[in-house]
């Protein structure tokens, strides 16, 4: 049961499949046959399916232009944040479908999906997007209503008489 002795040549062959010292190998891009990266984003009750491909920077949500679907400027700013952080403004076209929740949750879901799709398209962008927190699913949801209460925590008004 003695371990076989290994030579330096054996160690060289083992090390050829490893990344260089100090650096880790990046995962391969996940791009389909049509040149798109797909990701799912979630926020509150909203779920967004996002397809990302090289293009002119057009964002389409549920078949409509993003500026028309998300009319508030803050929601449009939320959609543009991943591209600004990654320095890729105007380089990708986004087609997404979003269901559930309200407009704010849907915008957050699309941002989460765009960020994940960017990391699938270009794995080197994972670091900058992760440091600003765009790859983390925001798990905060509405607290449920409890019995004996008016809302989740608000009590009925007390009446002395």
C-alpha cells in the first residue's frame, strides 16, 4: 500500500491543466447559438427573463420600449446601472419579459437579470457587478398580515370607551 513515487515530469503534466499562479481561470461565456446570453432576475414578487446580445443599446420589456414600459426616470436609471458599472453603455441589446409584482419590483428584477446575463456574456465583469451588489437577489418581501392586527404590525386603534 505504499504510494508510488512521482517524478518532476509527472508534476509538470499535472500542473498544465491548472491556472497560472496567483490568478484563477475565468469560466467560459454561456452564449447560445444566436449569440445571446440568458439569465433570470428576481425582486419581490417579480420575475424577469432576460436575453442579452451585442447591439446598439436598445432595451425591450414585454415587447415595448423600456422608456415606455418604465415611464419614471428612476426606474429607467435602475435599468441602466449595470451597463454604467461595467462600462458597456450602448453595447448590448436587451430583450426581456417580466411578470408579477409592481413596477419597482419589475425594474429591480430586470436589473438583476441584466447583471447576471452580463456575467454570463463576459465573465470578467463579475467582480465589478458583485462589488456594487447587482448580482445579489434582494430577498426583502412584504411581510404578511397577522390576525388581530390591521396590517402586518399595525394594531387597531385603541378605544377607552
